[in-house]
C-alpha cells in the first residue's frame, strides 16, 4: 500500500496493530479521524492516555477498575462466598449482562497455553488458591471458554483445589464446545450460569 504521507503511514501502521484491524480498515479509520474536528481527535487521545495512566486492577478480583476495589466487589449485596472464574474483563461484562449471577468474580488474565508461553505463574491463579485456603470461598464456578486451553486451565485449578473442601461447578454446556464466552448470547449464557453442574461431572463427558 503506497502512502502519500509518512505521518499517515505511521498512523495506519499503529492502528492496524489492533485486533481484527487490517491495513485497509486502519486506513479508513485514520482518514475518518482526519475528517473530524481536531477537538474530537484530541479527546480520543486524552481518553486513551488517561486510560493507560489511571486504570487499575481490582485488588480482590483483578477486574479492570477505576478504583482499588471494583464496583462488583464493593457491592454489599453480592454473594461473597461464590466466585466465578473467568479469563478477562469481557467475560465479566458478558455474564453481568445476563442479570442471572449475583456472586463475585476472579479474573485470571488469560488461559494456560504452553504454545503461547503462558503458564500458571503468568495468571492470577495463586491469589485464588490463597483465598480458598483462607476459607472465604464456598463454591467456585469455572466459566472459561470451552477450548483446549480453557479446559486445561480449569483442570489445573481443579487439581490445585483438591482437598480444600470447596465446591466446584462449571457452566452448563449451552455454550458450544470451542466457543468463546464473550460471543455467547445473553439468554444462553444466563441459563448456563443458572444450570451449572459439578465440575467433576464435566470430566466424564
């Protein structure tokens, strides 16, 4: 792709590094920004800079938050001894949109994937195990995507919890095998949370 401007080329190169954005889409977005009032571009720049500088991880569940404790963890009406394990903030948002879940979350920050160089130490598994050992959790719901990496992560955590006495369950397989959680429709996902099954039962299927 030939560019008439180095500045344009650099902007397109940066934009095309975003997931799902190819060079042509990046060019369309950059040209769109150029057509907008300069103040709009400045607002976007400021919002992104502020996001990078001030965003936090909740000290309890590792969800993205503006404060040390996210709104979910700070809500006294949530069931503190029920914890849903998810990969990232997109899954928290997907489950919250169902309106079917009133427990807490634990965001792992990814899934175990040796091919990508991601092991248990790169995820927030250790703090989760520590919370279980402190006796703060009665039930854990495994809500990772039903992929090989998701199942591997579920099983690893399950083995770490053996002997802890905590109840483990997994979302019902209304979510198709191989599907990412964030793309499930709200009704299906809500039913999967409500009709969760004991995790050990999922190992037999």
